């Protein structure tokens, strides 16, 4: 980091380190931190202190603290605390994210400080004061010189609204107090995690969930390497030249539409290709009667009539033009040829990592544009059949666990069921997703006989969901059941109840799989740092690592070895049979060169 010429800030930066040294901090101890342009505040078991200003020298001081003590940094959220540090060049090893742990303990995505603090204090979050609301209980008049406003916690036990909504950023003194509150929140969360009833290790899950929240900030900052020239070529091949203006863009859109409409019988015109009902009616005119017009539904009809082929081709081109076209490149790809979008460490249900700006839905046609920078490679790892393997672990079904020894789990399942592999795959997926009709229902009967322990585990989750009771994943994430409207008639109510059961049935598996994946991602992040490599994309069950070319094979080995280590610790906590997890790992120049 560059040396500072500001003597005040130099003294402040040294004060951060001197304060920790005097506190008796040991390597690996927790240190709470809060930062803003006003300064930085720290808190340890010995108390807290703060310094003014958040310049390069202050970040450099925090980097020296990281190197010397390797603390577990505690913050309210990575979005508030880690983001300015990451942008300043600091990459810490481990952390505790209060908001991420709250989502684990309480479910959902509401993780604002006022709510988190209320829950940990045993208060009703709905009673937390809001900014602009007259706070009669907390008001003390003007005779105290405004000192009451410097107290973050009201007599009611709730956080003061002005603090919770960002007022903690205003002064160094407030930053120190805010760090202290994060320290207290972590202590209370640890106590709650000790009482969580689940088959896994909730504290370990809290740590990996915190690591995932930090990784999201880093992914958003670093971006995904993109060959811009190749991306423009691919967009042009799919949907034509770059529009000069709005009129030209409209003309190009009409040209794409016309390539399909010329195959539509005149009796069916006019047709809006973006209206599924009108497209379905047009297909009926050529003798193709389908319940919906999804691409998967139309694919078997591709050779039946030129309209179907043209429609399927148009859909890919129109999606790229409207969602991943030139405007998308201009808005989300920086001058450094990195694609960036906002990341979230957990969605509202299963807790998967999600991203915006198309990072999680990039069409296969554009994957050749995702390319390593000169002198680098991409190392891609894709977990194989992760959810069935997770089911074997969390249910402790010995027969299903035995099937995980095979690279292709569905083959031993097929032998046990006495069916072909495709039928076995349908059976396993039907069990997890709750499908009971048609071929899936018949296959499910075989699963009931062959893997009764796994099916009993899923059935228990299903019944809890039907009853409206929350379920917990292997690692302890609470998944709340949604309420049903009072206006449903008997038939619709029954369908909604069963749908909620299927949701719970899948959540305990998919949510546990998400926890395993994030534990793996956090471990890979740490293991790759000495090799100057880093994760640039987390896609459901897939990791993409950007690494120096000479380190590519070593990173590939790390991806395999860390998966084995993480899975052994994660699955071992259920004290059940050994479950094997596998990943397809390849070293490539472009994402499209990887299999799958």
C-alpha cells in the first residue's frame, strides 16, 4: 500500500495496532470492526477504541493486523464493513458476518441491524423504532446536550433508529460503539447456535456462511474476466449488428420477428411472438397442439415444421438481444473487461448464492467470451449429482450412501431398483422434488422399498411443510413455511398445502447442498490465495477459478482435495455412513471449453 504523508492519519493508523497489542489479543481471536469515511472502530474482549479517517494508511494498518494476528473479523455485514476494505485492497482470511448468521438462525432475508438486534435481545422486531418515528421512550429532552443520541440502545432494549439506519457511520466514537454491538451480537448468536437442533454443526455453518458473504463482496469487486471483442462477435452472430439508435433497434427486432412470422399460416396472423397464448394458437394452425410453448416442450417438434425451428432459433437470439445484448455489455462490463453484478450470499429459501447482471443465467452461446486473461487459465469444478449425495448424508441412509461410491450414482441405484438408468434418475429426483404422478410416481414406489431411510427423512420434512412448520437444513438454516391465503376453496387449499410440503421436502436437501457448496467455496478461496488465484464465479454447484497459467494444475488438485476434506467434515457431523462427493475439474482458457 502507498505510504501516507498525513501525520494525523499515520498516528491514527498506529493507534489501531497499538490498541490491539495492548489488549492482549492472541492469534485467531475475534476482533469486531466498523468502518466509514469517518474512521475505523475496533472492539475486542478487552474493550474498544476508534480512530479518525479511513485512508490508505488505515487500511494498511488493518492489513498489518491481519498479517500479525489473523483475527476472525466480526462485522454487522460484509456489505457495510468489508466492501470498503476489499476495494482498498485488503483480503482477510476469516470473518463472522452478523447478518449472514441471522439469516441462518431466523430464516428469510430480512437482516437489517434493528431486526437482528431485536431478535437477539428477545424483543419483537415489529416494535423497533423507525427513522422519523417519535421515540417517546428514548427521548430525554435537550437538557442533556444531546448525549442521549450517542447511546445506540434505548431503554426499551431496541437499537436507536437513527443509529440502525446508518447514523453509526458519523463519528469515530460511534464506529467504536457499533463494533462493540457487533461483538455482543456475535456472542449472543453463538449462544443461540448452541441450542439449534440439527444433524450438522451450526457454528461451522455460521463461519462458512460468513465466508460466503465476504466472497460475494470480492466477486462483485473483482468481476468475471470477459473477452469483450469475442462477446461482441457472439452477440452480433446471434442478433445482428449493434443498433445505431432506437429506430434502428426497432427495425432489427422486426427483422428477427419476420424470420419466424414468414412460416406462420396467414390465417393465424397477426401473432405477437412474445405472447405465449398467440404462439400456441399459431402452432395449432400447423397441427402442433402443446399445453405450453416452453422450449423444452417444443424441442421434440423441431423437425415437424419450419416454424418450430425458426421459433426456437428466434428465442435464443431475442433473449440475447434483449437481455444480453450490446446494452448489457455497455452497462456491466468495465474498462478492465470484467463483468460485474451484485451478489447475494443466500436467497430467500435454500440459501444459495445468487448474482445479478446475468452472471447466473449467461446463455451457453456467450460462454466462449468468458476467457482467462493473458498468462492465466480458468479452472472449473462442477459438483456431480450433489443433491442425491447430500440426501444420502443427511438422511444417513446406508444403501444410498453406498451408491455414492460410484462416479455415476444413478447406475448403482438403477441396479438396486432393477430399472434402466434414466428411470433411476427420475426416481431419485421424484423423491427429492415430490413428484408423484406418471412415470415418476411408479419409480418412486421402488425408491420407497430400496431406500426407506432416505424416503422417511423426506417424508418427515414433507409433513412438517404441509402443517406449516419450519424445517432446518443439515447445517441449521431455518426455512420458514409461507402462510396460505384464507380465501382458498377446499380444493385449492389442499393443493397449496401439498405444494408447501414439496417445498419443505426439497428445501432440506437443496439448502443442505448450498451449505456444503459454500463451505467448499470458502475453503477454496483460502487455499488459492498463496497461488495468486481467486474464485471469479460461483454458479449453483460450479466454481470457476482464475489462476496464473503455471498454477493451473495445482489449483485443480486443490479443488479436488478441498472437496474431499470439506465433505468429510461436513458429512461426518451426521455420524452416518461415509458419503462420497465428486467434482469434474478441468483447466481451460475459455469457460465454453469445460464439459457440461
